[in-house]
C-alpha cells in the first residue's frame, strides 16, 4: 500500500512539473518574459543584431537548408540568413520539412551569432539564432472548393476563441491602422496590420494588405473608412483580441441585418375612440337659456370641419306654428383649437318654446370616424345626435 501511495504521489508531482513546464512555452508567457514582439526585417536584424539580442522578434524569410539533426533550419532573403530552431519540441517543426524554398514567418527569441556557443547549432554564415515558439507558413491560397464559415464579427469576438484556426468569412467597415482607437494599441502585432469593425465589434487583419482587384485602401488616413471589406482567413484570439490571418480581401456591401438583429415590432396601435359630444353651452336640457347667445358644442376628437356643412340645423319641437321664424340666417363655424362647433341662430329665439340642435349623419372626425350618440344607440332618421334646450 505504501509503495502504491508513493507511486501515485510521484505521478502527481511529475504531472504538475510537466504542466508548469508546458505553461512556460505559451506565447503569452514568453512575450511577458522577453517583452512585446517586434516586427523586424532580416536586413534590420543583420545591421542591429546586438540591439535585438535577447528580445522577442517576428521575422519573414524564405526557408532554406535543414541541419543534419533535422531540428535546425536556415531562413534568409537576399543573402541575409538567420538560423531558426524550436524553443522546445512540439512546435509543429516537423511540418517545416515540406516548406523548403517558401516564405515563412517565425516568432521567437533572437540571439546574435557573436554570443552563440557551439551547442546552439548556429551556422557560421548566419547572423544569429531565433528560437521560435510559433511560425506561419506561406499565405494560404484558397481553391474554388474552399468553404469558409460565414460569421458576424459580433459572434466571432463573443465566442472567445472557439473559431480559432477555422476558415471564416467576415464583413466589417474598414478602420485603417486602428485610426479610431477601436482596439488597444498594444494589441497590434505588425506595423502593417489594420482593423475592420461592425457595430461595437472590431478585429485586427494581418498578413494581407487592404487591396485587391481594382481597389487599394490606405490604412494611414480616414478617407477610406466608409468602405466595407470582406475578409476570408483564420482567426486567433489572445487576451480577448481577435486577429485574422487573411487569405483573401475584397470590397463588399454592408451586411444585411438578420432576423435576430431586427428591431422589435412596434406596439399595437391603441384602438381609436369615436367622436362624440362631451360638453355644450348651454347644457343639454338647460332651461336657463340665453336667447341672444350662441350655442357651443365641444367634441372629444378633432373634427373634420367640412363635414359640418349642410348637416347642422335648428328647429322647434313639434309642428310649426303660425308666425314661427326660420333659421335661414343661421351661421355655423368650427374652432379646431378647442374642438368646438359654434352655432349662431341668426334670429331671436322664441320664449316658451323647446329648441333642438340637430346633427345629421355624415359628420366625422379627422380620421373619418362618424359621430356617435352619447347613449350608444344607433342613429335614427339620419340624426346622429341631438341637443334640446328649454
């Protein structure tokens, strides 16, 4: 039992050490250890080798001779060469064997040849050694059958790396070399990287300039920031920032809003209330009537003024009597501000008689709704509503 316990503890200790060692080779850990990665050319690295010694660099060059050990290569361009070797095994270095003569990019720790020992494997003609922890092969060429996942920038950013390494197609507005501060300045990896953005979500685009068949956008000025760009490439996410290694760039139209992004439908329109009389002066049924005054009728809705023409009348209750004057000189007007109908009889009102103000059907409000009776009953004899004064 004691032997088994010691064996388990030993395995746990070994596993902890292995995890600790593995964590030491993550890009985040190494960049924190050696400082931010600097994008440099091979010429600059050759002329300033001592300046970059002990620093993290990112360099492009053409992959050349492989050492006999199979773990060291030369990378160069125009006669300038540097030795590259993985900082540890497991950096996919075996895949480099098939990329001889092609352009690659490596990121790692540079040490000039002046400070190298024989154990580093540096070649005498090399300016130094880059112990790389990541590398990228030649730009990806998309065939006709290449299928990229169409995804919005919102989903790409919010999925926190779940699309990393997959071929995606995104659309965003061109934002130049982070001209509007959409992303933290320190998250820029290369001096020629640029930004696209849609709504609140922005990503970096790297390894391909914003130009193509018939267009070339300038990332240094805001002039082209109204253009929309489609990018096909493979994203990587680090510290919440997405960088797309672009394989294809083209101009496009703004993305069409999807159903899930559509604004909510407007609330249903409140049912309209039909027009009716809410007040009159004198009051309906009032016996204290000023026979020299006008009659004012107020409505709840804004009324259509023209609908009163020929549909307002005055009459005495009962059959006409000898000597009853007519209301030929009656005048009718409408005040929109107070929603009030004003009726001037145009003749003295006879005392002791009951006067009716008649409103005929066809009177409507500004929405075309017909006047209704206050008691809710339907019109009778083409009379929509009637007021009576004693």
